[in-house]
C-alpha cells in the first residue's frame, strides 16, 4: 500500500514536471516569436514599433480573432491605441484606426503602400482580379470597370433590379413561416448579380448549385492558407474551380454582346469597355472578373440589406418617414407605387432615404477594412510602419471612434441631413466604400439596390420580428446577425392599402 502511494506521488510529480516544462517551453517560444518580429523594425528610423501582441508562434492571434470577432479589435485598440501590431491569418499585421491615419494610408497608394490581401483571399480571387492588380494595370482595369457602374449603365439595370426585388418580396410575403433574412438576402443579391448584372441564363437548379458553391467560396476567402484536404482553404479552392467552370459555360452560352438582345447587362458592358480600351479580355480574365463582380455585389449587399431591414424593424418611425417622403414626391399614392415614378434621378433625389442608407452603412459597415503593404517605412501616430509589413485600415472602427459623429451607437439618419451634416468635417471620417484610388467602383450600384429595397419595403410590405429579441451581430466574414434575423413578412392587403391611401389624403391636405 505504501509503495502504491509512492507510485502515485511519483506519477503526479512527473506530470507536474511535464506540464511545467511545457508551460516554460511555450513561454520561451512565445517570447522568441515576439522578438522575431520586433527585429524587423527599421533601424534607420528612430520611432518605436507599434505596441501589440503577436500571439503564439505561427498561428498568432487568429484563434482569438475568430472567437472574439469585432471585440478582438476593440479590446486591442483600447489597450494599445489606434495603431497596433498583431499576427492574423498567417502573417504579421498592423491595424490602423482613425480618420487621419486612414487618410494617410489610402492617399498613399502606389507611393507609401500597395494593395496586399491575405494569401487565401488573393489566391481565391485570382491574379487577374481588380482587387489584386496594382500600378498601371490597376488604373487600366478601373477604367474598364468604371463603365460597368456608370450612370447610363445603372439606368439600364434599374428596371431589372426592381423586378427581382419585387418578385423576392412577394415570395417572402407568401411564405407562412418566418424567413431567415440574411440567408434570403444572400439569395436575392446573388440572383441580382447572376441574372441581372451578368445576364446568365441558368435554370433554378443551376442557380441553387451556383449559390451553394459561391457560399463555400466566400466563407473561406479569409481562411488560414494551409493547403490540406480538410482545411477551409482547400474547400475554397475547390469552390473557386467549380465556379470558374460554371462561369465559363455560362459565358459561352450568352448571346453575342449587344446583338439580338433587349437588355444590355454588366458583363456586356465590361466586354465592350475592354474592347474600346484596347484590352480584349481572355477567358481566364473574364472568369475572374465575373466572379469578382458577383462577390462585389453579393456578400456586402446581403449584409447591408439585412442591416437595413433590422433597423426598419427597430425604428418604425423611420419607415413611416420614408413613406411620407415617397408620398410627398408623388412616388407612392393610394398605397401603391406610381407607374414610371422610379427613375434614377427621382430615386437619387430622395434626401431622407439617402440619410437612412448612409446611417445603415455608417453603423453597420459590411466590410471591416482593407489590406495594404508598406512600400517604405512611414510614420503613423508617433510609431513607425516598417517597410514590408502588412497594414489593415479599419473602416468600422474609424466610424465608431470618429469625433464628428455624436452618440455613435445611436441609429440616427438625421445626422446626415443638410441641417446637421455631421460628416462634413472630412470624408475619411465616413468611408463605407473605402477611399483614394481604390474606392469601391460599385458603390453607386450598391446604394441604388439598397434604395430600391427600402422603397419596396415601405410601399408593398408589412414585416415583424419573429423572435423575442434581436440577434447578436458577428463580423466575420462580413457583418451579419448570428442567427440570420428571423422575420415574418406580409403582403399589404386591401385594408392596409386603404390606410396608406388615407395617409396620402391627410398629407395632401396638410400640404
């Protein structure tokens, strides 16, 4: 019995020694990992490196980021300031917040910094994508893409986008059960991208297959770049290859550009614009550009659409003010949209609607920020950004910490009214679409889609939250509710149309 006691004590001592050794090894390796990155500072610059932690060897703070979401950056910013270093998705990174800091990064494109996405994102989007191009190649491709989102192009897309939104809302309203708004908004934006922007003639089954594949593609854009069979990175590569095959098939089956068609889509405009600029696109360039177009109008649009619906649910008075504006402008009458009233100039002249969309994008910016690489060592907030380091400028954090916005956590569209104009202090306090030479080219299309959705919601739908409380918001890969936001939609019946018609009469009398 005595010997058994000694054996147990010995085993426990051995276990304790092993655990202690492992803890010491981990502490030493973590310290060496920190020193490894501290040694990369530019010794010719007297400024210190940014504060921050590089986490554990190789994985850095990626696990912390995935678990904490937006709370990760907020906690580090509070501890280390507006410029701090970390290690995410397999590489060292300096995170930057604040209008002046972001302005210097964005306006320093091609001189101080160059675009640099995480390896997984760059690989999956492809070398021919606009997002990955730099220098003269980037300037030429932006010129080609600019025509796709021109005022004239938006005029041609508008009726088709409106039709897709109307059909979708009818389906939502006819569903006896609550819908998952985020998932269905993804379907809506994907439908808009594939059938309206690209003009692909695909069956419903093909559309569903494409949608599922594209979800796999988007969900793994920001995965760790570990190419093993079970990893998200490999799943993303498989989804990309499947998408490219489907896209090539759809392109080859499209009618010839602008010939024998009653509608010119964005892909037609892209091909035509490339030809006009003497840059005929290869099939590989077309495939990557097409997938990038879908991506640009998919995840972020679905995120913003969901946020818009959530805020209209939270703030019914905002919805009623939208209806009042539509009535006063002769767009909504007797509870129905007036035929031919939704022209691009009319939509863009709706001031309160514009304020609502701006406030949704301020408070619920779909994309957290963008990535750059320092081409030379430069200074931000009294610290050095060493040459070769990755820099991520933060959009959402800059909105949240900007001094020009009062009560930043409050949803208040009036802050963008002409009377208040809280964003007048400088454009880098408010940048939902980025800034500088890489400002999002599709921002006019995105805001048009959101305006049309808001108009249709205000004029043709009644909706209510199907859960007791609003869901928690998560930020990866884009901002969205963790359970998708469950909402019950109802079509407006004759009684509701009559009520809205009476409101029209009252408004007319007061005017």
